[in-house]
């Protein structure tokens, strides 16, 4: 079977799998091709963050990660589909189409970086820039059977990112192999004076260290789909055959991560989304002869999706007078408690190992039957490292029912190269599979 040209696969990924919301008009002979999630600004492309309210917004500048990849010789070939402002687990909340899983088009790619996961799976050698807030890289990586790195908070500049939660968002990479992720992560990482949160980081080492011991929290093994549990246990056996010790431990604080995350994330989101009022960016309200409440609420009611409205309401409630100390401040304390618990584990083990998602990629018909709380609960394995700002990588670890199963490795802050060293070693012991697709 002949391999289609990259530009043919890119167009095919957009038209057949809805992985892209927009692609380049022409493709040049660059050193490599890459894509950017739709909430990363790029000159010449719309930046709509999956929302109708930003329709038509074309930023005149590049986000720092986009700029650095371009400077390294890459061509930005398109913007990938995402949940509106990153609000979703299955990438079904986009105003610009729903990406389809390359392994089974009846199933979800995961969210919110669903298009990035599909593009990384469909196009050999492709690098996709994603953004993680509560698992928005790891989820699609698990469902699409690729490799994805969510770095330490502050390791990669967020300049040019349309924020969901300022204290949570991290720009990372998705690809078919850890080798590609490692190469291009070294390009995008590093301080940027345009983003103060990136300016206090230690230097990125050129090489990581293989772990001697991994910890598996028993709390992460509860309520798993039997297929995921079976695939994960098989992966644990392979890791032990590699000479790495795997020990089951207890991390009781993990149970508090999800409620704390949704309080913090929605509080920050409701503040960030206040700027979209029909005046400054994207869609504009043409009827100017209105009371300002009617002016703002009209365009927001029509252009925000249901999930965006739900999170605005929840976040605004948590920040109200009388509720801030009851919810928001307690959530900040939970975040610190989780950090301390992770660091206690890291005294004896270099990394924490868990499954990435608790079930196989779900069918769209099953997602429609899920309640919002059930959807939120799907991220209970990916939320803790995101809430603590710790780096984590998701890797394919098994295939069940013809679908990929992912495992997630978490290390202490600034230890991304250790994760990538382990990821590269894993690829030598576990062969990845990708679906045969093409125009």
C-alpha cells in the first residue's frame, strides 16, 4: 500500500475525520509539518477556540510555541478541532465540527484536544500542539493511541493562548512517537519574557534518567472498565520485565482532586470569558441602540454553547461573596495538599503510574446519554497531575477490542526529560499500532 503525501493526508484528516477546523492554502517543503490547537493564536489563521463567539477573529501574531516551531523550520499546516474553550472530555462541544476517532469513526477522539489527537494518529511524523487544563492532552492521546506530553506548568510559554484556566493551562505536544515529542519539546520549552509564569524555570536537561521504581495508587484502579484494567495490568507486567519496580501505594487525597479542579477551573474560566461581550473580539452585536445588559447578554446567549454557559454559572457562583472561602479557598488548599502527597511518594518512587482514561473510547450515542457529572468524572485520572502543575505523559499500553488503552506517567515538577526517557524505552518493548487510513 502506497503512503499518501502529507498534504493529502492533512486534507483527508480535515474532510473525513474533522481533525482540522482550517488548513493552509498551500504546503511548502518544510523540515516538518505541525498543527496548533484552535485556542493558540497564529498569524493567518482564525483563532476561535472552538466557539462561535470568536468567529472571524484572525490574530496578527503567533503564540510563542507556534513561533518557535516555525523558527525551527516547521510549517503550520492547520488549526485542530477542540471543545469550546477547552470545556469537554469528548470533543463534542465544538462549534466547528466533531472529530472522529481514527480507530472507529463512531467513537470519540477525547477532548478537549480531540482534533490534535486525531491528526497525530492519522499523519505519520506529524507534531500537534495541544493544550491541557484538566487532561485535554492525555484524554485524546489515550483514545487515539498516540504519545502526548503535558509539561510542568510554566515550562512552555502561554503567550498567545486563549486561556481556559490561567493557573492550569499548559501547552504540550502530541505525536506518534516519544522521539518526535522529545525533539520538538526542546524547541518550544524555555523562558519567554512575554509570559512571566515561564521565567522562573530551571534549565531543561538534554537527557533524562530512567526510573528505578514506579508507584501505582490503588485509588486509581477503582471503577475501571474491565478492558482497561486488563490492558493496564498487562502493561505493568511488561514494565516489570524491563527491570523497573512497580509498587502499589495509597494516595487518599486523589479523591478530592476532581471537585477542587472544577471549582478552580470554572472560577478562572468565568473570569476569562467575561471579555467576550460582542465588542472586542470575534462576533459583534450590530444593534447598538440597547441597554448594555441586553447588548452583552444577547450575543453571549446566542454564541456560547451549553457547556460554556454551565461553567460560567458554576464559576461565578463559586466566586460570589460568602462562597469564596467555602469553595475557592478550600480548593486551593486541596491543590497544595495534593502537591505534598505527590512529593511524599516521589521520595521513594520516581514516577506515579496510572491508566489514563477509565474506559475505552466511547461511542457518540453513549456520550449523549451521559449526564454532565458522569462526563466530568471521566477525567478523574488525568485531573490530579494537571491540578498540581506536574508533568505527565500518556502512552499506548495495550489494545482491547481493537481500540487503544493509555497509561499515564507523572513525575515531579521540571522532570519532563525523565518521562520522555521512560517513554522512549517503553517504545522499544511495546509495538504501537495505527489504523490504515488514507484518501
